C-alpha cells in the first residue's frame, strides 16, 4: 500500500530520541518494510527528507513546534493555528498528487486528524486516527475543537488509542470499536527483566515524560506522599523536562 502519515512531531535526526517523534519514526520505519510510506509534518523548514525508505515532507508555519502550547481563544494563537492549517493543506495537496496514497494515518487527532479528514474530502483517501489521551481528555473538552475531534473520529475508517480505558471512551463516542494500540519504540540494547516481591526488596518506580500538568507527574508525587506510611523502601525516578520541573523538585 501507499501510506500517508500525518504527525506534528518527527525527529530531524536519529540522535533526537528525547521526545515522541522518535516513536513515530520507528513506527513509520516498520511500516515502510512492506509499504510505501510518506510523512507530512510541520517543522522549521520546507524540505523533503528521506529517512531510510520513509519520505518526510516538512513544512514551515508561523508558530513553533510545540502545538500543545497553543491557546485558540488567544487571537495570536488562533492566527498561528489557521496558518498551520492552510500551510498543511497546501503541502497535503502537493504530496497527495505526487504519491497517490491508498490510505492515511493521523498521529494524532489534533492536528493530524484534521489533515486526514480533509485528505478524505479533497482526494477520497480513507483514514484512521490514533488517539492520545491529550486529544480526548484535554482538547476534546474545548467546545469548538471538541466538536471537530469527535466529528473526525466518527468519519474515520478505524480508530486506535494508546490507552485501554481511552479506547473504551473513544468507542462510546464513535459507536464502534476503537482498538487499543500501545505506543512503543525500538531499543538497541537488551533489557534485563527482574521479578521482585514488594516489601522484600526496594520498589523502584520511573516516570518518563514531559514535566507538564497534562502528563500528571504532580499527581504521582501527591499519590506517593499519601502512601508514604504504607510503602517502605520506595524509590522514584523522574526522567524528562518541562515547565513543572522546578516545582516538582521542590
């Protein structure tokens, strides 16, 4: 098949393994073993870059790479969002004519799902949406954006979600099955698995992600503090960066 992937996060190089983009890279690379894969992604330049068998079409827009920071009730952010949309539609038109995709995959509902929906309207390309928790539990609660997200999901051929409970919630909205599809990445080193018994050895928890309210590291700390008298010999690692980092350290 000729597949087209919409995402807003793709690594410029393989050394950029600190964010979700490397997962999208690994997923696209795996698909490219048996399919022709093209990716459309907003970035810092207008350029087609070939990563192995995957062709990534980057395009510029007036905002920055961190779409999660946009607040659409802010006039400036609304302008950035519209600029992203029209620039994306322009590159979508060109890539669709060049590659003639059979199917598209939106990673994730915002903004990828919007482009996938318009690819279906403009070029008749069926699509699937891979939903993140932030798509459904944050953006879908914003009145106008939430309406578009649910409409996009209902018009998709398939929906996937990276959480078990999230897949159930999406199924309720779309009135058909949303498949649980966990996100993952390739590791080039072996992982030693250990079996431990709580209470007999140290229990180590590790949080890996952005230090932002949307990811919930503050909730984890609150939960641990409430259980500190019930759990002995506990160690917690936090791996990541973000605006909450100074507060979490305190």
